[in-house]
C-alpha cells in the first residue's frame, strides 16, 4: 500500500489549533471524571476536511481538554503481541473478549503508562493502566504481573511489535458525560520502516452508555459518516507485517486508502 508512505501534511493540525481557540478550556482534573476506563466506544473515520468542519460546528456543545495551554496533544505508543500475533488474530477472528497491551507516552506532559485495553462485549471497553518511569520497551516481572492481573495469561510471551504516533484532540461534553477524541497525523513504524495515513482522522465517541442523541453522533449522521470498526494497532500490523491475514479488515484498509488518495469521505 504505497499510498501510506511519507509524512502526514501539517495544515489540518494547524487549522485545528486555530479552531480550538473557540472552545472553553477544561483541565485534566475535570476530564478525568468522564468515561475513560470503562466505557462504550463508537468510532468514525473522517477526512481532514470533515474534521475541520466538525470543529467549526461542535464548539457550542463541547469544551476542549487544555493542559498547560496545549489542546492538540502528542502521543507515542509501543504495542506488544506474541511471536505468533495471538492478540492480533483474536481481534481478526472477532473474539469478543480480546486485549491490546501497550506502553503509551504522553509526550507533552512527559508521562508514561503501561496499559491493558480489553474489549468486553460489543463496543464496551475496559482499560487498566499503571504509570511507569518511561516507555516500557521490555516487560519486566512486575510489568508481566500487572498485565496478567487484567485477565490476560501468557504475558511472558509478549514482545514489542510496532510504534504508533499521533496527535489527539479531546473534547468534553458541556451537558453530557461524554468525551470525543479526534486523532490525526497518524503514523506507524517498525525499525527503519515507517507508514503514515495522510488525510485520515479517527474520531471516537466515549460514553458510559450508548446514546445516539449525542451532538457528536448526530453531527456524524448529518454528514453521512457511519460508525466504523477500526483499530490503529491492527491496521498498522497489516501494513508493517504483510504476511498477516487481513480478510476481516479489508473494508478499513480500503477506507484508509480512499482518504489517502484525497477522498472527502471514507464510505
């Protein structure tokens, strides 16, 4: 998929920063009271033009996470899997009880967490995390104990597989206990190989219970954007490890290709 090679352009991130000035700032202490660790997720794939249009519209319904004056935050993540990609394959097979294990570095605040993200039934996500001194690049005995405490056995078989970087905007509902994350400038790497996703933004609505009257959900419906099954880790694994089976994810890959080719809509 040669369309994925290269660097993601800057203009969308710059426009987003300008538009976020119109949003009321919310500190992290308030944001942490909204659904995060145990929630229902609904994802959407957007073009950059759709993202910018959404940011122009949503300021009347949402505020923006602001940490020390920064509203577009940088993330860097290292994903783990077994030598045989057992976690990836569980996702590919559609197993309801599946996991992702990652070490995530919040670049702007310089904090790192080891995280286990578990899918428990349709659309429900349970996340546990443990703060670490820096990015975990090899699982210690303590780290394996934490991972296994989240109901994942065989943590000793996990090894680092790929890196993921992106910018994230987090919006908090003004009158509803929900958050929206908007990820752009998404890139992946494995050793010297790098893949990026120009033109793509991944939106995720996170709620304590699914509510389709959400202003964000209604806006997505008004522009014809439908909920999408999309995993940054699984898409990255397919791009960086082409030997992996991918039948279940062909639709996601095609949507990403279309946006990389300049389409204004993923569908």
